[in-house]
C-alpha cells in the first residue's frame, strides 16, 4: 500500500504532497525533510530504493524515487509493494504528466496544482493503484492538454 506521494525540487520545496495515511502536519513536514535529506546526499548512480528510517516507519517502509532534472518523484510504500512495480508507476505518472503539459517542468506543478492532483487521483486512490495505462489516465482525468 502507498503511504505517500511527494514531488519536491532539488532544494526540498514540496510541489505535491499526497498522504494516504493519517498524519499531522508537523509529522508530514518532518517526513519530507527526512526524505529530502536522505535523497539529496545520494550519488546519481545509487539505487532508487531506500528502507525507511524510524521516523518513516522503520523496516516496513520503503522510499522509491526517480530524479528527473530538478524534481524528485517519491513514493513512500509499505514492504508489501514491489520496488520495480512502483518505479514503473512513477514512470507512468511522469509520462502522463508529460502528455498533459508537453515536456512537464516544475513551473507546471507550481501553476497548475489542481491538474497534477487530478492526474494523480486517476493513478492512485486511498493508497491503492487504480490505473497504469497512460492513455486511460490522461483521458479519464478530464485535464485538457495545455
């Protein structure tokens, strides 16, 4: 099950944060800072998978991410999820964003957060993956290309 989906830039500024487990705002901010701290110091050739620290839920939590240009796409999941499956899901989400925004960039996420949120809600709901077909995601989201 997915616990959270986050997109943040190279400076740790969140561009999207969606939580699928109840957590107060302070804990969310701590988790974001912890994940950014862990990812920012990693080498570019390092694995895209991390086991969570105690703050993130210990051994039961995995951080799976992709770094594209200036953005980190991070999915926080429990140990029952497949790392490669989630890595593929990140790719599907990014390609869906790219279809909507044509060469998606950080500014698209800043100025059109509702569209990004709508697209994510077509992919994931309540921590469960709903759809992985890019064409279906884009058409069902109702977001017009722009």
